[in-house]
C-alpha cells in the first residue's frame, strides 16, 4: 500500500460521506422481490445506485469492478460504485457509520466488525438470500453470517485454512503420497524423517500458525458443535475435547526430531521463513501446514513451480470426526441500506456467476457449491478453492472470533500459550493456562 | 533562564513601555510553545491520569485504583517492571563505562576518527532498524544468523561434524547407544558372522557420489564382515534388509571391540561393506559405529530464546548508544585542562592513577549527564524490544513501554489499564528528571 492510494482511500471516504445521502432516498419497501421471483423481467425493473466499499485495491479492485460490471449488465437500471478504503477499512467504515453515511454495501474481513455494526443497528438483515445461501453454500455459511438469529453477512470471498503444502521432490524421494487421513499423515511423518528430511516446518514465532493448527485438529476431533461452543467460550478450555485435541496436536508439535530446527528453532521461525525453508535448496522440511495464502509466499520467495516443485493436500480428517471439514476465513459482504438496488447486489453476489467472474481471474475462492471448480485458473487453486465448495463442514477461524486479547495478540493469550505448548508439551498445564486467559478476555 | 541584565540601561521615563516590552515580548515568544505544550503535553497527561481510573469501556465505568492493582498483580506487567529494572541497572552504567573507555583510548590512537565514526555509526540507525539487524544477526540457525555461523564455524574447526549427522539405526531394537555415544549392535557377532548396520535419516544428497548398490557380504570363516548402508526405500522399505536401490555408504569408520578389550577399525567401501579378518574363532565381538560419524555441527546459543532474549536486547541497545557516550565524553575530555594531567604525571603518578584520580573526577559532570540521559532513555525503551524479540518471546522481553502500548492499542485495547501503566512510567521518570533539573540549576 503506497501513500497515494491511502490518500485516495481517504478522499474516497470523504466523497462517499458527502455523496451517499443522495441515494438514500429510495427506501420503498419492496417485500415482493424474493430470490425466487428474480426472473429476467424483475432484474430490469430494479433501478437506482448502489455504493460499495472494501479493502481491495490494484488487481483485486479491477477484479471486483469486473464483478460489478457483470451486476450492472444483469440489472441494467442499476449503477454500482466501488471505493477502496485500503487497510483502513475498519476505521473508515466505523467513522462513516458514526456519521450516519455508510456505503450501501461493504465487504469486510473482520467478523468482529459485522457484530459491532449489528450491535449499533447500522446493518440491514439479508434474510431474503438466506434460502439461496443455505442451498448453494450450505447451512454452515448461513451460520457464519448470522447475528442474533438473522442473516447479516455473506462470505463472498472465502479463504481455506485447512491445507498442507509439501515439497514434491521430498515426498517422491521418501515414497510417500498425500495422506488419506490423520494416521496416514502421522505415518508419513515417520517415513519422511527416515528418508532424511524433517516432516514439519512450523512458523512458531507467529502464534497464529499454531492456533490455526489447533483449530483444524479441534474441528476434526471435537466436531462442529463443540467448536462453536468453544468459540463462544460456552465450554471451558479445560474441557475433555480440548485435552484430546491438544494430545493430537502434540503428535506433531512434540515430535521434536521431526520439526525443522527443533522446537527451539521453530519458535524463532516466522511464517514466511517457515514456508520458504520447505521449498529452498536444500529443503529443511517436507511440508508446512497453513492456509491457501501459502501459495503466494512460495511463488514470491522461492523458485518453486506449482505441481512440479510444490503441491497441496487438504488437512486430513481424523477418525471419528467430520469428513471434508474446512476452517476458513474471508471477506463478508454486509448491507447498510435496504434499497432494491442493494438487495439486488447482495442477491447477485450470492450467485455462482458473480463468483465465476473473479474466480477466473485468480486469487479468489468461493464457497458456492454451484460454482464449477474448473473456472479456477490453475490446478492448485482448483484444489484449495474447490475444497471450500465441497466442504460439508465449514467454520470460521476460531481465534478471529475470539476477543483480540485472547486470540490475536503477540506474547499473550492463545498465541503465547500455544507457543509455550510447543516447547513444554504439557497438555494439562496448557489447557489450564488457556482457560485462565480466555476467562479474563471474555469477561471484559 | 534570566537574560535581563541589560534592562537597567533603559531610561526611567519609558518605564511603562519597557515593562510591556519586557513581559509582552516574552509572552508573545512563549505563547506558541505554551499552546503547543498545553495541547500536546499537559492536556494528554491530565487526560491519561483521569482515564487510568476508569475501565475498558471509556468513562462509563469508574474502577478506582483497580488498574493500579492490576499493574502489580498481572504476570505480564510484573515481568515488564522486572525487565525495566534490569535495563536500568545494566545499561546506563555499561554505556557510560564503555563510552569512557573508548573516549580515553581513542585519544591516543592514530586513525581515531575512523574508529570514532565506526562506533558512532549505530546512532545514525533508528532503533527499530537496529532491532531488525540484530534479529537477523542473532538467529539461532547458523545458516541464517551470522553470530552463530561464526560460533559454529570455530567450534566445527576444533570438533568437525561427522559425515552422517541426524542418522539413526533403522532397527532401533537391534542397536544400542545414541548419536552422542555412537551405536553398537546389541548382539555380539562371532567370526564367520555378518554385521548388518542399516541407517536411516540420511537425505539422499548426503550419500557420497561414489556410493553403489549396497550388498550383504558373504560370511567368511575367521572374519567378521558387514555392511553399512542407507536402509531406506521409497515408502520405508523393510528395515534391516538390503533391498534393490538402497545404496551403501562408503567411508564410514566401523569399530570392532574384541573380547580382550581391544578395538580395531575398518572403513567401508563403495558398496558399504567392511571386513575384519584374522579373528580368533569362538570369540564374541561387538560391532558398532563411533560417535564421530554422527557428530552434529555445533549450533551456538539460542540468543532469541526466552532465556537469552533480555541480554541480547541489552547488547544491541548498548551497541547503539556507546557511540553517543563516547562522543559526549570525548568532548568533555578535550576541554579538560591538560596541565593538571601533566602535573600529575610529573609528580610520578602512573597512567592508571592519572585516569582514576584525575581524569574521572574531572569528567564527573559529563559522566553524570550521560548516565542520567541513559537512565531516562532506558526507562522509555520501546521500539527495539518490539522489533528484535520474536513473537514467541515478546512476553519474556517486554518492558513497561511495550506493555503500555500493547495494553492500549496492540490487541488488548484496554485504555484504562494502558493509562495506568503510562502514569506509572511517568512516576518512575520524575525523580530522574528532578535530579536533572537540580543539576542544571547548580550548573548555573
């Protein structure tokens, strides 16, 4: 992000604040326009303008603009405007809401913002697309966007955090294949170390890589219901299910011989290094467990070529847990004004055709089951993004849902305690420390 | 500041005008500074003090001295206070001492300007950047951190690493020992027997180029034969069995311990085979590989680990500020009356006595300026901690200012507690400031 784009973002915000009032007039209740009735005819009837705002700039902005062009083509009577707020989106939006002139639709990366705006009564429910989301995405995607029993958010651009990236040459030398399940994954690790390369590269200096690993295991051992309860802190972190997940996690983090640099080295390894050391020469480890954004780091920091040098498999399922489970994140579309044009846009964003426009350009994933995975530009994205559409269980990254003090602060809460767990391996002590920290953070 | 000595020269008839001129001009000149000070210092200070008696959610909730209680009960904050105490105890004294030594010694050296520039150079770097530099320099992995690269290069020169670090026996129960002691076959071998020494954990690139397909040598009466090879086929293979594609490891020193207590050695050939001939029939021989083969490259201390992070920070900080101390003390030194030194020397004082009894007492005011400046600097130390300490030890490295920032903005978002920490820091600095002001006065 350069200074000029930031300035542009601020200017854009100012212009929005002045300009949005103009299109706030057509608030006529149009209860009849439900999804089922949006036929060719109905789309021509909608008219007005809709303003949108998100973090995207540069190529991402172009891609979203293309989506909006598709929208304007389908609804010839509507004009759609986009303003990039850059990294300052939360601040810009909060200020705009405070001033009473938010954009009609915004797409935000922080689930906490959705709740925050809903609590301020700034959001309009989008229950009119609830059935579509439930059918085309799945029940879990409705849940992710629901606050107080009403649907407010549509996870338009999703991210898959249940992926494992591996060095194909190391796998080939060791004669191992991407595993079918957790046991296969652990067996692979033993074979890999026998072949001479540590199995795991952990970016332990960044606490979030460890929370992501824990969440993937927890969703698969405890199941989605417990996952939701733990995310809300309705069950304590000393619960049997947490102990069990930590014990499974220890099979990876406690396998010191099998971690590049040992646990001490891992605690000093930041996420980018944890990726590049797997694909460097010589490789220091065979695989790295992190989300779909790893692909970007590999191509930026190493010379590895997709499929030829690196590849990806889904985080394996654990016996007795859900199959095809995905922990993810992403950008949620929310609606601040209830006009026919805004509704039309929300409806459009939930369609596979909207997703397809951006998906073809790359750097995008959708949970829409009706989106043909073949539209993704390469095999790697087809795997990571396709898994989102196929996911039977989808959950938002738990630490992102927790208060930041517990889930997102270096040297504190979950990050720090799981780093300690990496070095001491004490399951009981870790669970108790997590519970103490969670209690304090959720109380406030 | 009293520069009113020339006022008396003004004629008495213009007394009113002079009074105005005197105070009015002063006021006009002071006004901008006063306004700015009030706006940026006095108002925020008072606001912070008031804010520290309220809870997390603004002025809604008066909590009395709860925040101050938390200050001395929260583990993280206690660590911060402890660390700051260490900083104050170590850094000002060392910086002053090192600065003094540099200043005195460099007075007598040719090329002193070049040395001075080198020592002063770190002052030109921002503390944050200096932290990044030391962060990379002190990495534990010798491939990344230059300090440990040096340490391991020196250590390896004296105690060279073996050809097969990380290697382990393929059949754990057939061999005893450890990489530190070497591995020996559990079962003694009798003449006419074959010793099978399979190893795993060897990356393919560590097998010498001239290695050939391993071969189990035929038994021969009166001698012990055997093979050392990379006992790994893709997928794992059968441990202890020489399979197609598994290569022997040439150049490994195999040890044979005779029943009489002697030791013989033999070296493996390209196929990994070795042979001890001319042995006494019926004796039980122990066959193994010595520890030298498995010796790992020396790794150096974990500078950025939880135990050494505070010393590492202190070293980096002293590196930055020693130059400042040197320049200030050097200036004091050059303005010192030389004749006193000469007199002392003529009286027969040794150089040490001159330094101890004349130079240091005469420099005392300058030394105390450096010392006090450093105490204040160190109490407020912030950026270097943030940039040098990896996320996993941020809580071990934390100091008061970092805790204040993290509590207020960097995740916890508790402005009440954050303000309390700020006030505490302020209270700590006051006595030092008072001392400084007193010193200024006495100098005038």
